[in-house]
DNA sequence: TTGAAAGCGCTAACAT
DNA sequence: ATGTTAGCGCTTTCAA
């Protein structure tokens, strides 16, 4: 049984109000009394019950970050930055891992939204805001990141997936490639759709067919994709993928089958954070500003919390295409 | 202002007790009454205040995982598994990132220990349990993972760092290498000390000097190490490192300077999770059971929570040395 | 089958 | 300069 404020008060021979004020520095207490209270706290090993305090004050200094995949360096990089930004203002970060499961996300939102956290940063597994709307109390500050949702009235920070990949595909085409394969995953997330559109639009604008060049892999970072075998087809001379996890898998797959990426076959990979990432073959990369996105999201949330009447913002950060010839500049 | 249980009660024309019992299924309520209450809940969009409930019941269904580096796949892999284990029992996971800062860790423990979480899993930045002892209420279930602390009376789950690396160094020596460099970091964590000891002991047992073969790099995953230049020395024919981040950095460094690992120079890298990790050069690896450690920690915590009188456990999971010739077996 | 009410630990308004 | 006390939203005991 942990000691309560009452016991400290009794031990120090003062009222609980005085103890509370000593702890919170919230009104003047005579030096002598303060000393007595502090001694009692020390002796009894008292530590204020944070839940009771939150309950009473309605403030929690807690932000929740909802991530679809904590094992994905893109999100862990974001998390690090969000944490840095908000902890400077005295907030702590609660991280929820939904594993791309909308049900898990809904569950987390329901539990946390009512009185547990002061705000959310969400990389959502939902495709639309509609089912989320009911779970969030009005005025609870929420920032959506990375993924665009239908009908979403909240602040949203995205990465421009389209143009970086467009540049990448253009680059390959200008190098003379006509059979550029594209790996994608089966879900309908905005990021997945946009990147695929970038690939298909760009190919189409150069009158290159893509019918038998698109392959579906498995969406979660920790699952190896199956069915990459067609990538070994003779006619395919270059490959693009929609994220870093697939980069890794595809590159590994190719090497295992004796085709050296960057040499026997061209490729565009993803670099989703500043984390050291060992990509040996000299291939082109799309670099996503995970850290900048995290920082921006943290700041925007603080902004929104201190000023709820701000107009909704929708920010798009650009990603960078780095041709293999420029890799030394990273 | 979110709706409270009182408003639901009034709206439904029943007492708050009945509403509470409907919500928690905690005593019989006439079907008709139950219906009324559920309708009111629906109409008012009521959601119970989790903080108030925690406050009242003293239970929170929250576990905190204290990690020194969330961007390190070793920890994010553990986190995934812990989360899977405890969420099956209805617990949620709060993740705190200390960035190897003992002050941050102490702060998190203090805040969370009193009434916020039901238990801790800690990969500590502290070297000794002594400073931690004061912050943790007696009987609060705590599991330490990955790192061994002095005077630690709590359940501890570790990985056998020593023997896997010993095997690795032996392997290199048997291949004829005599000048095997070792990269390490400057902190005094048990893992760092053990691995370095494995290196030095093994070298010594083969009468190989190590005086000018040990190099110090930077400990956090997201920081590139400086001063790796001496690794290019002619006499050094093999290199070992103490973790996956340094593997990546060292390998990248070597390639950038024209020395192909596994060909021009031998190396032992680390594989710290089941995540796809693209290590192209054919080098030997030490594989750490991050996932198994996470699962074991989750189970041990649940065990400890349901039975506080269990004798303290100290479990050591073994790591595996995978010679480069066996890489296909991964 | 349901209601009334105590009380969890704390903060803060009010009182002195 | 400090004490008294209401009350945050909820669960649960006791009473009916």
C-alpha cells in the first residue's frame, strides 16, 4: 500500500493542503513548514499518485502516438522526434501499435480518448475518418500523419509520395528501361495508392504498358513476401518498390537468386529514416523525411493544444529522389 | 465536455449504479432497463472515463516498457512481442524512450510507478539497481531485460552475449586471423562489457594481443561513429562489433573506402531481430533472440503479477553464431 | 431488481 | 501562513 498525501500530512503535523502546495509549489509555505513536509515525504518515501492527480485536474501530460507498425524504422524515427519535441514541453508519449489492424486502432482510440491522453498523433489504419469521428470527443487535439483519410477534418501532415517516385520512374525510363516492374501491397492506404499511381501514370505517359509488371507482396514489415519469383523474368530490367521493407526483401530475394541489384538489374529502393541503413548495391533511393515529419507533427499538436481555434492545416513534405549516381551525397 | 455516467443515468431514468452495472456486466439488470441504458449511452455518445475508473479500482491494465532506444530494431522487435503477449490478457503497453539517459529513466519510473501502471519491463540505462530501488513501490511487478544490473533483486531475462561472440572469435582465429579488430562503445553496460570480455578473453586464450585493436564508437543507433579510419590499417584482416547498428556503420564505412567485407576483410555482424535486414556481404553473424526475449518477458510479467510470491527468476537465452558458410540456413 | 451513498487521492476555492 | 472541505467520475457495499 503506497503512502498517501494524508499520511504525509499527519507525519508532518500539517494539513494535506499544505503538503499539496509544497509538492506543487502552488502557494507560499513558510520555509520551516516546507522543510518538515519535505522530510516527511522523504522518510515515508511518498510519491504522489499521478492517476489521482490527473483525475482531479483533468490534465495528464500524455500524448498518444498510434502507429501501424512500431518495428518499421520509418515510424520509430518519427516517434523519436515527436517524443523529443513534446517532452521539451513536459509531455510524455504513449505508443500504441495497431499492426495495421483498424479494430485495434479503434479500441485504442476509445480507451484513450476519454480522459487518458491530451492529444493524439495517428498514422491510421483506417481509410476514412467517418468511423473514427464517433470515437473522438470534440476538441480533443488530433494530428494525422503519413496517411490521408477520406473526409478528414483534422490537421494532417503527409509526405509527397507521388512526385519522388515519378522522378524515379522517369529516371529509369530515360536510362532506357521499358519493362520496369512494380511491387506493391494489397491494402488501400493512401500511400500505397499514390505510389502505385505515380508508377502507372509515369509509365503510361511514356506509352509503356504495365499489365504484367505489377506484383503484390505482404504489407507488414516483419513478414517476408512470397511470390517474388516473377521478378526474375528475363524481360524485367528494373524494379521499383513502395517502401523500405520491400526494398530489403526484394534486394535480398534478387541476390539470393544470383541477380546483383544495380548491376544485373536496376532498382529504386526506399530510405525511410536517417537511421544507418546498409544498402550495399548502388541503387537509386527515395528518401522520406521521417524525422522532419515527426518534428512537424509534434509541433503542430502542441500548437493545436494551446490554440484549438487554429484553422485546420494540411501540410505536405516532399520526399527526395536520389539517383544512384548521387548516392555519395546522402 | 464529455458526458459522464450521471448524465446517462438521468437520461435513462435510472441510478448511476445501474448504468455502471450495465457497462461492466457486474450484476443482473432487467432486460428492459438494460436496453434503456444502452440506448442512452448510444444517444449521448457516452464513453467511460478510464482515468476515473483506474483511480477508483486501482487497476489500470497498463504495462510500461522502458527502452533505451526505440529506433533500435532489437527493442522494437521485443516490444512487438511483449505487446502481443500482454494484449492477449487485456493489458495495454506504454512505451518510454530514455535514449540511454538514466535521468530520463528515473523520471519515467517515478511518474509511472505510483498508480499509473501495473508493471514494468525495463531495459535499463542504469548500471546498478540501487538508485532504482527507491523509486519503485514494493510489490510492483518489474522485469528487467537485456541488461544485468548490480544488486538487482528482480526477475531478469538476459541474452548470453559472451558465448556467441566467443564462438565467433574462435571461428575467425581458426580461419587464420590474428589481427582481429573490435569496435565497442564507451558506456559500462553489462552487454557491452560482456561482449568485450568475450573478445579479449578469446584472443588472450590464443595468445593474441589486442592492445591496438580495440576502437571506441558512439553508442546510440542513430549516430554515425567517427574515427573508424584505423580500421583500414593493413594488418587488420577481420573485425567484430558488439551490435547491429555498429555492424551497419562499419560495413558501410568499409565499402565506402573500397574494402568489401567478406572478401577483402572478414567481419562478424549482428542480427538483432527477425526483421528483414539486408546484409549483402557474406559475413558471419551473431543472431540474438529479440522476439523470444520479448515473449518471455511478457509471460514472466503476467506470471509475476498473478503470483507475487514466485521466487525471483534469472533467465539467460542463448544467442547463435552463424558462420558465413551457414548463412543460407537463416 | 434497483437505488443511495461512501470514498478512492488529490487540488483548489474558501475561510481564517 | 495554513487549515477545511467540496468534488472530480466511477465502483461497490449496503439497504430496500
